C-alpha cells in the first residue's frame, strides 16, 4: 500500500493544509491527490482519465462539498462496479445522526468526525492514514 494514492476530497483549504502537514509529519509519504469538490473527485475516480481503483489506497471524503456533495460521491462510488470496493473514509464536521446513518447505509468504511481541537484533529488524521495504509488489508485488485 505504500505507493497507493490517497484521494483527499476537501474544500476547506485550511483543513487540506493541516491534513497534508499531519501526513508529512508522520511519514505517510503516499502521493496525495486533492479534489476540492465532489465533481472533481468523481472525475479522478470515474471520469475518462480516472485512476485505476487499484492505484488508490483510500478516499478521505468530506460531506459538505460544492457541486456534488459527499453523500452523492459515496452513492456513485458504491453503485459503480469498478469503485464499489474502494475504501472510503468520511472525515466531516457533521455531528448529525442522519449523516452518520446515511453514510453507513451507503457503504462507507469509516466515519470520523473532525475534532475541533488542533491536536485531536492531527491525531485523528494520523490514525486514519496509518490504519488504512498499513494495518488494513484491502480486497485484491
């Protein structure tokens, strides 16, 4: 998994910068592709020049996105034969039970609420990266 891409789908530039810094600090050196909205994420995953799903370690997906929201991105990924097994981790500020329930209903692999505290946020991002790139065993390509 060390060469697999992390697709970070996040529209908040501060969160993007923080996540990139946390990964670098904890020597998570995988290539990171940033999509700033749901439409861009879908292009990376399902468009004409999409990455092969075997190239992607996991998708770190925010819910509140411009153009296409995170729930719709997740819905489309799970409906597509090529991407339905791709690991998707929701990283969101949403504390709403309806979002949590809907994400799991649609097939997310994990749901992480963004902590407000900087240190807790950093630790959560570090743990997500280490788990999905090192500990987790993905389905065969």
